[in-house]
């Protein structure tokens, strides 16, 4: 059996708000609410299960999404339309810029709970997708 990531739980102040935010940016669908979770499924079958917890308990995490050039363009346009601050780097030293690491394009932005979301068009380090 090959090992695959199936799902991960993402803490949020409001599970629906965070799920809708990410689904809108990435052009994905939200699944049915299941217990305390609102899920967003990616193309490779991994679900991001958003769970509401107290805001003071949320520890910021980093989630990177490999997208096509066309998907990047669409998501980037949505980010700009919504006036979401974005950076070219994870340390947030280059606001309003796009990085070109490994010959692709990438940006970082924050979701409503403060998690760092990253969009890249090429995997880092030459790893195949």
C-alpha cells in the first residue's frame, strides 16, 4: 500500500468562514458539514477539515498549494480583488510581490484564522508533483 495524506484538521475561529475563504480563493467546493468540521477537498483527494476552536488556542500553521499557472492567475486575481495582503516570502518582508522560486510563481497570504497560505506553480527543490 502506498502512503498518502488523506486529511488534516485546520483550527479556525469560525470553521465555515475559513473554509469558504479558502474555497473561494482556490476555486474549490466545500463539503457537507460533518460533526465539528467543514471540509474543503483538493484535486488529489486530500481534505482540509476546518474546526472551530477558541481564537486564543489557534497556533498559526503553514499550508502550501501547488497550482497550475492558470489557477495561480485566477487565485491571484481573487486575492487582489478582495484586497488581501500578500507577500513573496514567508517572513512577510516583500509585500505585494510574487516570488519566482524554481522558475515558477508563488505568494503567501493569511487566512481568517492567521494561518499562512502559500500558492506555488512549481514544487520547491525540483521535486516532481
